């Protein structure tokens, strides 16, 4: 009998690997990454104020003013170092996509290919973790770092007014009494007042967008006899969502307040309880603007072989008994929302 992965099997096979989606990192953390050769990272969390230049008599000395407000914090970025093991059995068997008796199917070639695939998968895992950290920071103002030998919370001082929670008839699940358009206006003004940056997009959880589309303030008529659909760039009164890359769906633009509406359909499997969760919780709405300062920071790699600060540090070695090769990828990431007041996350359900 010829097993599916033996080298004599003729048919090819496609790998079923879910793509890494990084909509949040690409949208808000799109500045060049910064690496450090120290374990700790010093960052300034910007808390801007709209101050006027003080009047003075031209014959008097200039008026001393304080510098732009910020909170200086020292963080130790999270540390990850996932690893995989390759055994001789995996190298000697045919890999998915290889045809039998291929000139490029010797043990050395297969070992190199396997190592490359392992590093690629480890890199994807770290990227997913970075995306998760970025989402947590924007949704809550905090990034919980919990794992083997570590249990800390990295806080960025998000104001309580930027974490509104609706209750009772204000919940978007109450279609006749909820006022989601008014809510978005109010929240946008809070962010603009506190940060000087007006949100340009809203990312809604799947439950939030469904409830939003059923509220009377959205589907009802305005004083001019036109419903809100006319503000969402739709045809014949029907919402026409447009699928975008990275698992994103664009629903339209609220022209009245200049806010693009999106959903982000991405999930992750938690490493603690092994349960799959939506990256953007179903009951949440995140408001933000890509111009807000957010940075991808990387602390030092704690390995004797690491001679320079890098975002990723690959390492591989062999064990003799049993014979196996181990590949490991290390990183110390910190997606830091430095202008945290430019974001707001509302609980609407």
C-alpha cells in the first residue's frame, strides 16, 4: 500500500494554511518598526492639550510655557519564542506538493524545505500575536501579557470616557430606542476634543453591525424624507457591502459625520484555553484614525547568538537521541498606541 505522504505517491496536494490577516497593524501601526538593544523600552504616551500662546507686554520677558503633555512609561515588551521539531520520519516522507522520484526530493533538500516551512509558520504565529496585541491596546488601552512565567498588564492610560458602555434602551439591540448615529457623533466629538484627531473610520463587531442596520435611526426617514442609506453610498435603498483584502468588509460612509464603516472578520485561537474568539468582539465598535501615532517596537532578543536588535531571531539545532532538528523563532514585540486618546471603543450590545 502507498501512503499519502510516501515519496511514491503521484498526486500533488495543496497546503491548507489560513492566511495571516493584519488589518489593524496595517491601518494604525504602519510606521517603520523600531528595534532596541535593551530589555526595557521607554515610550512617551502623548496627552495633547489645545493651549493658546499667552499675551505679554513686548517690553517684558517671554512667558515660559510647558512642553506638550505626555506620560513617560517604561515597558518590558512581551517575549515569544515558539519552536517546532522535525524528525527523520518527516524528512523521509514525501511532503505535500512534491511528486515522487523528483530530483529535488533528497533528504537534505526535504530537510531544508521543512525547516523553511516551520520558520514561516512560526513567523505567522508571532504576527498573529502582534495583531492581537495591537487590537487589545486599541480596544481597552491595555495589553495583557499572560503565559508561562509571566502575568503583567501593559497600560497606556486610556481615559474612561473613551470606553463608553451602553445600557438599557440605548443598546443597539433595542432598535426603536437606540440612536447609533447620534452615538457615533458623540463619540467622534469626544475623541476630537481630547486628541485633536477626528476619527475617520469605525470598525464594528459582527453583532454590532447587524444591530446597527436594524435601528430605526438608521433605516428610518429623516426630515427631508431620505433614509440613512443615502448617506451610506448605496443603490436603491439596499446596503451593498464591499469585500476588501485582509478579511475586511466596507459597508459605506456616513457622509454627515465623515465616518467610514467597516467590519473585520478575523479570529484567533487563544493559547490559554484553546477557544476560538473573534479578534473584534461582536459587541464592540472601535473608532480611530490612521494618522494617530502608533508604533511597532521590539525589545532586545535574549539569546547569546543575537548580536544586533532585530524584530525576529531564528535559531535551529539538532538533538542526537532521538535524532531531530528543532527550529525556534524569537521576538519581543510591543505594538504601542502612543496617541491613545485618538481611539475610542464602545460596548453597544
